[in-house]
C-alpha cells in the first residue's frame, strides 16, 4: 500500500529581532561571517570555499563549494554558480574578516583553517544559542532568511532566483 508523500515543514526563518540577538551573541571573530550568511544567502560549503580572488570589484563570484559528501570524495551538494553584488554591508563584513590576516580564504575558523560547517555549528553556532537562550536551529536557515527578507523588501522573485542560484521560482516560493 502506498503512503502519501511526507509533507515538508516550511523553511525556518529568523525574525529580525531574533537575528539581532544572534549577531550580538556571536563572538567578534565570527560576527562578520554570521552577518554575511544572511546578507548573501550563501550555503556553508560555499562560504568555506570563498576565496579572496572570488571577490572581484563589486561582485562576489560564487564558483565553488567545499563540503564533501559522505564518501569524502564528491561534493555534498553542487554549488550554485552566480554573481552576488557587494553592498556596503557585505563589503564591511569582508573587510572586517580580512583585517589583520593573510590567506586565500575570506572566512576562516579562528585556527586559520577553512570554515568547516560541522565545526562551526558545534563550536560557534551552538554557543550563540546557549548564550541567548534561543531555540536551536542549524545555520542553514540563514539562507531561508535571506530569501524571505529579500521578498519582503520587494526584490523581484526572478532576481532572487539568480542571487540564490536556483533554476526556477519554485524554490524561492
């Protein structure tokens, strides 16, 4: 007998006040990364792979992903090729992240190693939740938050599709 398809829960989105609490509770070293997540809608694997050379003038060129799948050879998911315009807020995050250090990646862990989604979630993100007494969410809803806030601000859905690297409007709705 066939069961009906499992209904997906609606994507989680941060409310602005809640997001402000997350940013304030984030340790200063990681604050530019956390702010950047909501400002760009980039996934953790894309953030991990973001290199200084991918920031070209007024555009971030998303061309690679870094997180490997369970087989440790292929990518966990495919990256979404796209160009993200750099706003003043995004530029500030990049500048603060790069201040006083050298290296090829825009965002790194405090150890200097590339951002690792699991390490970040366990050692940075969970601490924010604990300090603020927030219900736990994975970092991925920052991508959903970017989409929801963009639509709320009046961004045309076709433009959002391109910014997020989706194939069609279905994903943004």
